[in-house]
């Protein structure tokens, strides 16, 4: 990473205040934070995702980028791997790392409260490389 020289113009800091949610390819509500489109980011995206009570994402895979998740509220079971046969449960305060190319599907374990998490990826346009995953294809 290159530092700014004394005579270079200082890039502007960008504040993003999402005022509405979008529905992603994973079929979950996202509040878009930092991305190329919102902040001019070149190698990072960061969003708030909400998994509704009893809800889940569609099974999917992120091609070519890593994902870091910090759970703010709730308990989430993430099924992952071939056929989604593996499982991990995370709760508020947990960090979760998802390597590129690992199929996964999160489930909110509460029937009454939403689960919320911050999602960061090393791709500023991460929705472009989210692909649906059919667990039966690895059965």
C-alpha cells in the first residue's frame, strides 16, 4: 500500500449511511455500507446483513474472495462444505471466516428475533461473484 506523499492531495473520507435495504442474490436483506459504488473502495466491501426470524439465505458460494463476518445479534447456524453437511453455530461477539469457494448457507436459530452481522469481503463488488449452490450436486 502506498502512503500519501507530503505534496499529494489527501483523498476524501467517505461516510455511508444506508437508508434502505437491498435483497441480495443470497435472498437476505443487506444494508450496503462500503463498496466501490458507495465509497470508491477498490478491494473491500462491508455491509450489514439481517437474517429475519426463522429465516435463512439461499445456499451459495463466493468465487475468488474471502469473507469475514462479525455477529452483532442473535445465533446463526451456518451449514457449509460439500452437500452442506458440516455445521457451525455462531452468536453475538463471534467472528467467522469463510474461505473463497466454500458453499454455505446461514440459518437464524431464533423464530422471534432477527440475527444481525457485519460482513466484510476483500472484493469491492462482491455481489458480482456470488453464485447459487445446489447441495444435491455434491450428495
